[in-house]
């Protein structure tokens, strides 16, 4: 099978390609613009595989994208390329509209035209898999879960741009018959996550002796999933997911932000004690809240578990230890990432 993966130099896309190379005989063409968030080092050994090709390309570039489809002749597309950080979307929404909405539209048009020229068998087996987020559903109160039927209510520019892309993908299926599947996932964590996101940012700041900036009261809740469990769910949804269907993916692992940060500090105290012997938790500092900060996300992932047989392998405790060890052992990757961003506060310009 030949697969186009967009955003394959990013956090989740690289985990998908590493898994494809390890567990299948598929051939991959990675389309990635290599923004500040993309790094080919994140592919690890898969970067050198003869089954992995790469084009540095913006998904808004229709001609370039058409060329890759024409030359590579994919059986499926896994679309992960996106601007992905909520705080950056508050400061500067333009790139989010461009990549997440216009880029997805461009890719859909290229895929539709390519798909339209396949023979009947190729048409039937083709799949456009759109990788999306639970943030499209907005915010939960203390009770309840996001299901595949939850009403869309995006609150940040990032979430709105992803909601827009989900609607486009759905429409290309309903109107043109393009075979699609959409997955909406909760917060991922694990190796190779860009250190602007909560968990890797806190690890970097802790070991650098900086304050650990917890937004608001630290009582917002996220549902954490280890990235390799997400990658496994994505490969399953691509292969076994029903055309036109949506699947929610989540970790069943709700934590308040302050719980996450305190857990990180305790584990770091064991794995890499601070020089003065003081717990990293002494560095915790409550700061001004994120504008429009969603209170709680929690996923009901019954559908993907029952219909496709997906079972996550990691618990939060096992995954977080692996993650901390990875960041402690991969200083060079972190150094390269921090060339573009030094940990300053982002996303306050909405208040
Ligand atoms: P990321 O920011 O780590 O990586 C995004 C990748 O896309 C980068 O390699 C970047 O270079 C590339 N890219 C950005 N703009 C591009 C463009 N115009 N053309 C081509 N490539 C471009 O993101 P991630 O965390 O790996 O997220 C991947 C996808 O999964 C996104 O669609 C995101 O919305 C979704 N998602 C993420 C999470 C999460 O917790 N990180 C959870 C659910 C869904
Ligand atoms: O739910 C899925 C989404 O999860 C994905 O679609 C996004 O791409 C991904 O970035 C993530 O969005 P969040 O906004 O939830 O992730 P972030 O790591 O930015 O923040 C997690 C929580 O931690 C959130 O409640 C804000 C808080 N936070 C974040 C940072 C960066 C802090 O308290 N301090 C911080 O410095």
C-alpha cells in the first residue's frame, strides 16, 4: 500500500510514520512544510528507510501537491499537517486559517481529482483520513463526555479552524462521494512533542530552573493519551474504519493541569533530582489564564473500542515516565526545537 502522510515531520505524524515502517510493508510519501514545529529528526530510524519519501511542500501549494499525487499514486492519505498550538492561534490566527482550512480544502481538491480518475476498484478502496481534535466540541462542564454526536462548538481560533476542516472533509464525502474517515482525538503526549505544549514545556523549564507557568487556577481538565496509542488507533481507523464515519479517540485519563505538573515534578525529582535537592514543584507558579480557556475535555471512545477493537497500551503513569526519560535523553532534539522558541509566554493577546 502507498500512503501520503501530511505533517509527517510533526509530533503525531512522525509517530504514525515510525509505526508504519515498523509494523507494515507500506510505502510512505511524507508531505511537510517544515514549519517551526516540523523536524525530520523526529522520524528517527524511519528517516533512512527506503520506504519513506519526503517532499518539503506547503499543502496550500496545489501544483506541488498534484505532482506528488500524480507521481506517487497513493492508495490513501493520512492528513495531519496543521498549525496545532492554541496559544499561537490566539496571537496570530492567519496561519491557522491558511493551513488548516485553505490547506485542507486544497488537499481535498487534489485528492478528489486524483480519485476521480481511478478505476472502479481503486475508487472503492481509496481513503482520505482526516486527523482532527476533540477541541472542535468546545468545553464540557463537570459531567459528561464528547461522543461522535456532540455538537460542534469550537472556542479558540485553532479549534474553529479544525472544525472548518472537519466540515470540509465531511462535505467532500457527502457531495462528491470522496471516501473519507475522520478521527477526533484528545490531548496527546510523548516523545518528539514540540516544547510549546504543556508537558514538554514544563519538563524543559523544570530542568532549566525556570518558573512553571500554570494558567489560571490549574483546574482545567484534559484527557491525556500517549502518542503511540494514538498512532495505533489511526492505523486501525484507516484500515478498518467505515467510509464516511467519525471515530473519537481518547485516553480515558482525565487530569487537572496542576495534577499533571505535580506528577511531572515528582517523577523528575526521582529521575533527575535538582542540584540543590529541592523538589521541582517549588518552581510552580500560577499565571494569568489563557483567554477563552476551555474548562474540560473528556472523550467517550466506546465506538472505536467496540467497532475497531482499539485498546491503548499505556496508562498515564507509564507513559509519563517514558516521556520524561525521552526528553532527558534527547537534548539535541530539544536544543534544535528551542532554536525557534525559547519558552516565552504565548497567547495572551486575546485578553
Ligand atoms: P505538530 O504541530 O507537532 O506538527 C504539525 C506538522 O505539520 C509539522 O511537521 C509542520 O511542519 C507541518 N505543517 C504545518 N503547516 C503545514 C503546511 N501548510 N503544509 C505542510 N505541512 C505543514 O502537530 P501535531 O501535534 O503532530 O498534530 C498533528 C495533527 O493532529 C493536527 O492536525 C492536529 O490538529 C491533530 N491533533 C493533535 C493533538 C495533540 O494533542 N497534539 C490532538 C488531537 C489532534
Ligand atoms: O485536545 C486536543 C488538543 O490538545 C490538540 O488539538 C492541540 O493540537 C494540542 O495542542 C492540545 O491543546 P491544549 O490547548 O489542550 O494543549 P496545551 O498543551 O497547549 O495545554 C494543555 C493545558 O495546559 C491547557 O489547559 C492549557 C494549560 N497550559 C498550557 C501551557 C502551554 C498551562 O497551564 N501552562 C502552559 O504553559
